[in-house]
């Protein structure tokens, strides 16, 4: 059985997943305690704060979460008055979702916390290593997208 564990410990997708979950869980604890937001809700807010109004389909692509998780997050955020919906003139079957004034205020409070946590989490890496990690992650993500399109 120890051999299986050592193989799993060397399996990069597993290591990436575990590491990502550890980072997300740490950050989510802060967001949940201070703002009552779960990971999917914050991811939706982060995308909307960065990119502006999006359809749910666009949010699914940007967050890499499934449709149900995005739909639930949007509903919770809408019920809390943090996002609003407006008709999508390009597609009558969908809506644009965007942060409300209250949503922008929460986003503005969270971002400094997020950046501080990022700084603390990656403090053991040099600036060059952080830049390299970002580049590597972008390349891996691009490759996954290529493979999905094939």
C-alpha cells in the first residue's frame, strides 16, 4: 500500500488539486468568517469584480465550476443584494449578472485581504519564483484548454 501512496504523492494533478484545495480552504475560512461567503460565491464575485457583467455561461468558463454551482452562487449573491441581473439583449435566454453597489463594496473589502493572504502564502517563494509559477500555471491551463478542444 505504501507504494500506491508514493505514486499518488508524485502524481502532479493530485498535488495540484490538494495544494489548490488547501489554499482555497484557508482563504475561504477568512471570507466565510468575515463576509459569510462560500468559495463558489467569492469566485463569482471575484470574476465580476475583475471582468464586469457576465452571463452564467461566461462565469462557468471563467471559474471552471459546474453550472449548478454557478447558478447556486448567483442565487445566493442575488438574495443578499450583492449581484443583480439584467436582460441579455444578445441572447434572450440569459441574463447579465453584475455586482451591485453593495457587491462592489464587499469586493473592495475582500481584495486587500486576498492580496495579503496571497503575500503570506507565497512568502517562501522569491518574486522570480512567483512569476515563474504564474507562467507555468498559465501554460498548464492553456494546454488543458487545447486538449479539451481536441
